[in-house]
C-alpha cells in the first residue's frame, strides 16, 4: 500500500465520497459527533504508521468509554482522557459523578454533598417570647455564647429581679434585630 501524505489525507477527510467509511465512523464516534475533531482524527489515522484497530479488538473492549467529569473543575470530559481541556490539568482520572464545587470557596468536593437547612425566623421569635430569658432562642440558631450568657445572667441575677429584667429586654431586642444564625446565614 502506498504511503499517504498529510495533504492527501486532509483532502480525503473533506470529501465524503472518498472517505474510508469504517475509519470515518470510528473517528466520528470518538470525537462525540464533532466533525472538525473527527476530521483531525481521520487524518492522523490515515497518515499514522499503524491502521486503526477494529471495533472488536481487545484493546478497544478494555478501554473505558463514555463521558465523565474532571475531578478538579467538574468540566465534562471523556472517561479515558488524562487531560482536562477546561482547567488545563494533565494526569487526571475522570469520575462518573460530577464533583460539587463550593460556591464561596470554588473548591471541589468529591464526597457527599451536605446541605444546611436555614433556621426559621418564626421559630426563633416564638422561642424568644416563651424561653427568651433562658437564651433558648440563641441556642436554636447557633449563637451559643450569647445563649449561655443570657442563661447565666438569668440564673445568677434571677433571684434579684434585675437579672430577669435584663434578660427579658435582651430577648425582646433580639427578636427584632437578629437576622442571621451563628454561621452568618440568613434566617428564613
């Protein structure tokens, strides 16, 4: 068989009537339907030293197929690739599960995703009305230092009416001014 030049292979890839049907189908499938990538793969296969492997060969059956995700940036990629086009990282091992990218830190997490439910503002106000002097409403939203201080103020000074008055005023002010929980997330 005569050796084919790069220019001849390019002309052949651009003319559907002259293409090798099996080779074109294989290149088109490996390029996931992207015609320009398929043409490039076709030219490489035509000019390359060895012919393309048939679809039933052991090397093709052991290759991972399908789409996956880059474990670093979460971009869509082939499962058998080792290079991410999106983050330009070499030596990756794509996963079938899309990694979670934290919106604040932009870091990926491959583990289970934990979603935190927002604390209810209504529950907070009701707890402040009923148990406000004990600081229960602050414990509910994760402000443990404030809750402990309110409890200590009521317990230590409660025998004298002063502690109860201070804690009641404090709980009343908290009902109208506190808008976030202990982590800084807004109350729903």
